[in-house]
C-alpha cells in the first residue's frame, strides 16, 4: 500500500513498479482519521503484513534557525515525527489483533 497526499505521484509510482498486487491510498499522515483509514484498507486488502516501511517525511526550509518560519517547522515536525508515530501506532494495533502479522517495522526519514 503506497500512501501520499498527492494522487498523481501515487499513480506515477505504481506505473513504474513491476508488480500486480500494489494499491494506493491518498492520505495525510498528520491526520489520525486518514491514517486509521488507510491502515484498515491495507489490512482488508492484504492478509499478512511482512514488512512495514514507514517513510513519511518532508524537508522544510533551508535557512538559518534564527530566520526559520515557525509554521514550516510545525509542519516538518507534524509529518516527520507525529506522522511516523501515528502510522506506527495504528499498524501496531492491527498487528496486535492478528496472529499472522510478523511485521518488521522500518521507520526512517
């Protein structure tokens, strides 16, 4: 299951993959409802999760700290920290309810 907030980038990524069992979901990883929805969609589509690659992240601005806009910092933290945690939380809940879920979590940014 590929996830991003831009549907075009998801469709482009799927077109480049050589696989038949790939799906996507448009979602914002900073929103609990979106994350819960796509984790549940993935759980319905796939009977087992072997590896979960949690790679949510954005770069933000490249500027001195003294000049860094607070709203950009808030967005970077929301995606890179909150989003990664939120996705891990809901995936762990799904795996906790399934005996066949021997998931290897990979979280990076």
